[in-house]
C-alpha cells in the first residue's frame, strides 16, 4: 500500500554567490504514483499530498539535529479584507545577493503558475536586540531595500535569506492564510501553507546554536510573535512581520542550561515559559530587561518563586522536575498547565495561583510529549515506555494505549473528529509510525483487575486539601488497554518527531527535517462556501 519515498539530504545553506536555495517540493520516485502513498483508517484513505524538505545544492546541506528533531508550528491568520496588506506601508521587496530556486515554480493566490522564486540575503542590525529588514516601509510606492554592504558582525544570528516576493505575498494574501514554522538543526524556516503547494518564505540561520524548540503566539498572530529556544540556553523572540527581535538568557546569563521546551502563556501578548534540561521553568516577558535572580535551594519536588521586582526578567522561576522539561501544554480554559519531564512525571499546575494540583508517574522512563483534550477533561502523555497514557483531569489513569514499538515523540488531538463524548487523537514515534486512536469512556475494555483495589495504587493525599495529589503508576492489567485502530509503519523514512491536525490534512515531521502533508479522505474535506 505504500512505496518508499526518497528523501534528499538536508543541511545548512552556505554563503557565496554560487549557492542556491531549493524550494521545498514533492519528492516522488519514478514509477510510484501519488495514490500509492497512503494509509487507511475507518473513515477512508489518507493520501500523501506533499513532501517538504529544506533541500539545497551539494555545496551545502542543512544538518539536522537527531537529538532535538524537528518541531512544527502551524498558525492560521484571518483578515477582514482580501488583497490588502496587514502591515501598512510594507510593500517593498528586497534585493541583495540573489539565488534562484531550482525546483517547482511558485503559484500565486489565484493558482496561476508564476516564475521560480528567488531568495535574497537580508541585512541584520544588532545582536542582543535589533531587527532584520524583511520589509522596508514605503508609502504609495514600491521601493527596494538597500543591499547589505558589509557582512553582519552578529555572532548569534548568522544569516537570513528571504523570498524576494515576500512583501507581495504578505500584502496580497487571501482572507485566511496559514503559515508553518519548523526547525532543522541551526536553521529556522517559515513556509506559506497553501492547498496545492507550500512556498518557502524565509530561513534564519544561527552560527553555533541549535534550535531545540519554538512556539508562535496565537494571540498576536498578526505579528507572528515567535519564541525560540536553543541548545546554548539562549532564547530569541522575533516577529517576522516587523523584523524585530530580542535575545534573552544570552549565553546562559540567567540560567546555564539548554532550553528543551517553550510555550507562550495563553491570553498574554508578552509572557512565555521556557523549560530547561535541568528541570527548571523560567517565565519571561518579551518587553522586560533581565536582572540576576537567585532562588533558595530546596529539596521540594515542585516550587514556584516569583520575582519581587516586576520590572525585570525573569517573571518567575519554577522547579518542576529533576531532569529535562520535555513538553508543556495549557488546557483549553488557559487555567492549567501540564508539564512533562524526563524524570517520568507529569505535573498538572494551576498557573494563575502558582499551585501544583496533581503529579502522575509514567509506567517506565521519561515522558516526551503531552496534550489536552479539547474540553480539558483528559490529558494524554507519551514517552520512553512506548505507551500513551490517558489521565482524567483531577482523576486517575483512565487507559493505556498500545501501538508503538519505540518512544512516543508527539501527540495531538484531532478537533475535526472530537465530539462531546468521543475523542480522536494521533501520535508519532521513533519507530516512524503514526497511530490514530478513538477514545470514549463507554467503549473502554474491562481491565483484568480493578485499578485502585490495592492500597498502594490509590492516589494519596499527603497532608491536606492544599497539597498535591500523587498518583503512582498501576500495574499492567489494572487499567484498560486501547489498541490503535489505524497504524502506518512508514509515515517517514526515519524517526518521526511531530504531528499536527488541520481541517483538510494531517502534517507530520521527522528528525531529518522533512515534513509530509497527508490529505484527509475526500468525504471529510471541507467544502467551499
């Protein structure tokens, strides 16, 4: 049912006038039709629509980080007027040393074939904070930005390449536009998601730091405020629309550990949380300067210390684990945050009141990913035990999900197929497998022995109602086990690292920096109004 798809190498874009940046494109083998690239589910067949890779000429390759893999953020922007710019006065294009795409040509918003895209070097101003000029303001005229005359001296942001037509693509975007952001090693890529093809908009490259994680603020999506974490401990906030950026924890000035996860605080335009490899979480405000902040040593498994100086970063420091914080996710009501850690714990905290509510333990090993159900009633986590665990909010373990043969690296709920009582979620893992799951309390199989019948498996309250509830992992057979209703073993050619659901497709990524877009069955495709 599935034919192998060849993956071209990925790596860093080298400087020089002979280099070329290749547009992400569909990679298919001769003799294998697109219809054979598919997997089956009860609702129909999911077919591969597009394979995207940051492919370059042999003179340079984007070197992926197999440890951190590729994370994917998808953001949809809705504007009231079509054909008008969301960034007034930004209608100019950029010119500098230019590279021509060697792959398929761009398509404009009307679906007509256009010339192959060209890419230009973008001037960079500043290091700790500053801007890079994707766009140059102009009134009632189209002006070109001046070429960069000297090489940037910044040691952190090494190089930025942008689509020469970026201003035009942003100015004349349709009422609903979707963008994809993803990292490959020391590079961070911005892609325009369209129904028939994906257009690369920009690539930001860093000199020494590997991009380990990123998140886009859904509240400020018109600016596309983005937070990036790095292997060096640095954190970068930047807006690709305005071109402004600011660097935090510069060379580990506040905390000398790699950033392992990052997320914006829902409802806030300025605050985001960064998880570190030592189990700490630091809350930053993009608009504040930094000042040294010391916390008192403690043996507590969880604590939150807030800065007494509200005009400086960090806003707060959490101790949330003994090992790396691998994932953080907020509930739909934005009140509670789930924190997964390599120490094998999942912690549920009341964010507003800085209070730990529940602590769950994995069956074995560390946890790598976590997701909330759309209604906030359930939390699903996966990790090194090859299992997905479903916990009820403020409750006990509901079920284990078996289907992967290696570590589970990413989980997401499919809002398109979730109802009040039934839930659909998907997962990918190191086994290059995608698993789809349907879950409802009424359809759970009966366990062999009742969970909680043994005193050691009951949730324990340590001293009172204000202390967190600790939940130990039960034995297999004491909780229901769900089997995946749909599995596809070769969703990628190597370990998969990310999964996202959209109304029209499923998007997956692997640790080599490749993305694949899978069309939903035709009967499920959204219809045009």
